[in-house]
C-alpha cells in the first residue's frame, strides 16, 4: 500500500503540472529522455564492452516533484521510508512495514485519493 499511495501522490503532482500549460506538458515528456540517458549511462558503466555507442537526446534539468504541504508531504516521506530499506524499517519491521495499523492507514489514504480534482 505504501508504494501505491506514494505513486498516487506523484501522479497527482504530474497531473497538476502538465495541466498548467503546453510548456509544462513538454517538460514532462522530456523527462522520458532524461530517464533514457540516465539508464544508458548506467549501462555503459556496468557493461562498457557490451553497450554500443548511440546518439542520445539532450537532457534537460529534471522537474522536481512537490507534494502539497501538510498531510501529503508527511505521507510521501513516510511511504518513501517504507518502500526503501531504510534504517527505520530495518530497525523495527514489526512497528513499520508489518504493522496492521500502518497498512490500514495507507489503504485508507489510497481510497481518499479519489477526491482529487483531476480536471481543475
């Protein structure tokens, strides 16, 4: 549920961002080029003899996603801790990722995401 909730928070950001205008929509599409270049560069480092040289698109500065202040920022940070093997989770799995209360909290927040005004 943590991954689903974090993904919905990110999706809300991108939906609002691209709805701002054509320039923002174009910047969002350029993120795919940035992803491709980053993956290509990683593959070249990992397998220098096996990756052929190809022309890659120009990379633009990444758009930094932002969460709404308050509850959404807190949930984004918390779900990020739960998704990755953070010290918090590894130190006490019973109180974090295995906790029924946390699972239920994330599930409730996921169901509440449908109240987002996606067309505004």
